[in-house]
């Protein structure tokens, strides 16, 4: 699942600025911006609404808990493993051509998702959708950076970011209303709506935007991409199968195979002339620390944004329309505060904003754990304020984290650094959905068995009915997930405080500061 905070996290992915006048005349730049906004909306709307629609998909298709995890993970797997290759494709084949190809593949896979007859087919089409997104996502902002001259680029990127935040905020709200009004089967429209948005974007790019020439014959490192896909796929499968009935025996071998493949991937990348990931960057302590903090933080964020809607809809019995509002404070606060927080980070250094923001997110997730553990089923007075607090924490983190990553490396490596950080955030989400699902399933089963013997709730009294026991077990399962993720956010704060610079850094090392 693609999280709303990635609006800010993608503020500088694999950007390849060129003299704007050599690519796109001024009269046509607005078409580039509109096309990039529409393409970004595809992924943001698709990812955020899917979290709300997962309970409906499970009911309509009869999907198991593990299959629901893979409906999210199949997309995250191919996107995270291939996103750096997708960025290189723009250099090799021309940015416009690669961007259009990514959009076309994404909407074709979306249509296939809309008519998927069963969970395995939906999972397969979601994986193909992730391949399209891996080409589309890097191109969205890169084509803006290439089309606009430096003095206008900051304003154009600001418009793109604001529009992306708006679609991320409103998408789940509108999707929830539609799901509540028309029933579970309407989830297919979520994927079908990508067709008109994608076609308009492709039309603008082909009819209004001139083609750019490839800038370099870069290797796409398909071998590295295949190894990364197999490694993270095996790890995710092993973690997911721990909670899947009848597949637990596969978890150990799958995790071991994933670990071995990950080592093979690292060795392979070290020997490549043009590797997908420049592993030497991780020798820089500040860069490595920023990425560890990113992994912990986005692991926590993705786990909660995936499992909380399922608890609220399937467990607490809230409507999808109501639950759609949980994404609103996150998106709005990031959109409103990222600019001022970025300026603050420039003045004092990124360490304090990242550490303090991570602590705020930890407090919010700990609050969610306490609510669930205590069985307090209050959405507007409990969950929603805590989601707003979490949004405030993420708003403190997003921009300074990008700053920390970009300033930790030399100027020539900033594109690679931002691409790696983007991939790390997505890998964190992939592993989170798989690992926390196993934890939730284990706690749920333990709580349900305990309730059958001693009563849930009631301190030793018989459970009043099966539904009450299941609700209490669901609360306990989510409380465990929220507590673990709160601890990971605390670790993120500690890592950031001990590794990220606490001093104002020159931008970029003696030249003028970048426009926000």
C-alpha cells in the first residue's frame, strides 16, 4: 500500500534536471504539470482507498487474511524492487517514453484488477500494477524537473505536491462514501477509475509534450532487480505464511531462502559496473542512519494504515465512509506543514525534527494500542485525534528526512540517494504488512482461546457471546501491532538522534539553497 506521507517522501526521486528550453517550451509546460499530477493521482488514490476497501474485497471475493495481505504486498513487492530500475529506464529510453509506458501498464493492470474473478488473479494483476508504478513513479517528478527551469521548478513541484496531498486526503473519504452507499462489490470501481485519469495523462504527454532524447545508455541491472524481487518476495511469503492456515511449515524455509537471496543480491550489486543500488553510500554513517530510521518509521506507518481500517470496519462495525476520514489529518498536515518544517530544518539541522517527529508518532501509536487494549471503541474522540497527532509527527519528519538523506552524500549522488531512500520506505511497508499480520494472527488466536476458557471480557466470567469474544481478540491483535510499531518509532528517534547531523548543512555545499 502506498502511504499518504510519500507525497513528501518523493520530493526528489531520481530527478534528472536538464535545461528546460531544450526539452519543453514554456507554452507547453503546464501540460507536463497536469499530466504528472494525474499520473501521481493514480497511485495515491489507488493505494489509499485500497486500505479502506480491503474488508469489502475480502467479503466479495472470499479472500483469506493471508490473501488480503498479498493483495497489498504484491504491488509493494514489485514497486519497491523495481523502482530504481524504473528511474534508470527514463535515462535509457527517454523520460517521456518511459513515463507513458509506465502509465499505460499501470492502467491496463488496473482494469485487469477491476475484473479479477478471485484473490489469486487479483494478486497477480496487483504485481503487474506495481511494475507499471515502478516506471511511472520516478518519471512523475523527474519530468517536471526536466521541463521547468530552476527558477520556476520549486513552484511547479509545490503545485504537484499540493495536488497529490489533496487527492490522497480526499480519495479515501470519497471511496468510503461510495463503498458505504453501494455495497462491497463497488470496490472494482476503485481500479476502473484509473482508466480515464491515465488516458488523459497519456494524451497530454503524447499530443502536447515533445519527446526527449535519451541522455545515457545506462544498464537497467535487470539481474539485480530479479534478485531483489525474489529475496524480498521470499521474506514476505515466509512472514505471511506464519499466519496462513496450513502453510506455517513453509515460513522457516522461505525466510531462510530470502535471507540467502538477499546476501546474493548484495554480492551481485557489489560486482556490477552500474549497480541498481550503490552500496558504497551506506558507508556514510548519516546516510545509513537516515535509511534505518526511514525503514522503522515507514514499517510502523504502513502496518497501522493497513490493519487499522480492517479493525474499524470488520471489528468495530464502522462504515467505510467514516473510516475514510482517518487519512485526512495525515495528508492535510503534511501538505500544510512540510514547507515551514523544511525551512526550520534548514536552520537547525534535520536531527531534532526527525527525532521529535518520530517520538510524536510513537506516542500516537501507543495511544492506539491503549485504546484497543482497553476496548474503548471511540472513533471521533479516540482514533481520529490520535491519527491527527500521528499526522503532526509525520509532518515533522518527512521534509527533514529528505534533507538528511540528500545532505549526507556528495552532490553527484543525490539522485541515487533519494531513490534508495524511496525504495527503503516501500520495503519497510512490504515487510510490515507481512510480519505484523503474523503477529496479529498469533495474538488473535491466543486471545480467542483464552477467552473461550476464561471469558472475554469479564475477568473469568463466561464470554457473553462469540461476537464479543472475537471483537476482544481483534482489539488485542491490533493493540499488539500498534505497540510494536510504537517501539519501532522510538527506535527511529534514537537512530536519528545518534546518526543524523544536528547542524545546519550548506545547500548544496557552498551553492544556493534548493527551492521548496
